[in-house]
């Protein structure tokens, strides 16, 4: 039987000295990002037991089955470079999923892939700048307790399907704490930010791969990925600038068939 997020336990898990505000947990909402932006309180997590109009990158829909996943958004101060906020959010999700007993890898910029289930994706992430402010809404939708037929797209999976422990409250708390810690490090700059960059590079399985890059103008280019630049963009062989916008598809060796793309 699926249970609701434990608001009291979540509140107690978030350290007050880190500036957390009491979390808001809703039974149903169109989008937690929209609700967090409407409330306008930095570091106040907004969660929903069911999200009916969630979106990921490039406008992709990422809906929720009631009490099966973690749909959470939080308003945070902007970081520089902007490109690192989605990446550190991916790291926070990866850490939370690992605590549930499932290894996770990152595909640039922030797709969280589970090798235990053919590299299927378990999370949608969307970061949106609030116009006229220095605040960003960070949203994540993690598939936790979904059955195969409840998943939003064929290439998706859930923590349970990959063999992990189902604890939605614990996963939400670890995700938020991991995001706060890395956000502070990036804002601090220097060696702290450098450590986060190296953590991401170690987790990103896009580095060293041949990829097809689907660009905003509709064109597709094939490149070898040499690394991730300090601005968060991809370093592509043969290009002097880094790639900051585009949809990346991993090229797989002949004869293999996996779900992540």
C-alpha cells in the first residue's frame, strides 16, 4: 500500500540552520514549480502527492501517479554560471537514489540513469529563472514506486523496479539536503565549487562518448564529448566553445539496445 509523504519527518530532517522553511505538501497540484514560484519563499520545499502538469527539459511532460514518486520544487538563489544549477540538481538526485540502494549515472545535463534497469531514466528536472529576480525554481520529479505500466515514457524506470528501497520521505529529504549543500559550494566558488565540478565529471557517463546533439534550430550534429567545461556546457571535440543548449543522445555500439538514448 502506498503511503503519503511524512511531513513531520521531512521537516525534522531539514536542518534549520541551513535556512530551510517548513515544507508544503499538497495532495494534488498542476505543477510544483508553479506553486513554489507563486508562494515565493526561498528554501521552502513544495511537494505534491500527485502532479498533473509537471514538465522536464524541452517542455516534456512528466506527470505523477498518486503517492508513487517524489515531485518537489524549491525556490533558490541564482548561481553563476547558470548552467551548473541543473547539473548539481542531478547530482543531488543521484545521491538520494544511491541511498535507496540503486547505482545511478548522469547523462548530460541532468538525466539520472539506472544501469540496473538498462540505463532507463528515473527523474525529470526543470530549473526556471523567476523573471525580475535573482531566484530560480528548481523542480524534480523522481519515479520511486511505479510499476512498469505506470511510467510516463517507455524509456523510464523507477527506484523500486531497479531494486531499490521505497522511502519517498527519505529520498525527498536527501535530495533537498544534497541540493542545498552543493548549491552553497557553487556559490562559495574556489575549491568548493571545483570539488562539485569534479564530482559531476566523475558521475557523467556522457564524457568520452560519441553523441548526436539535437540543437534548438532542429539540426543534428555528431560529436565526441571530451568533457564538461567550467560553465557547465559540454566540451565537444573540434569546437572551441562549449555546448550549453541541446538534447544529447548517446550513440551505442552496434548490436546493443538500451533505453536511455
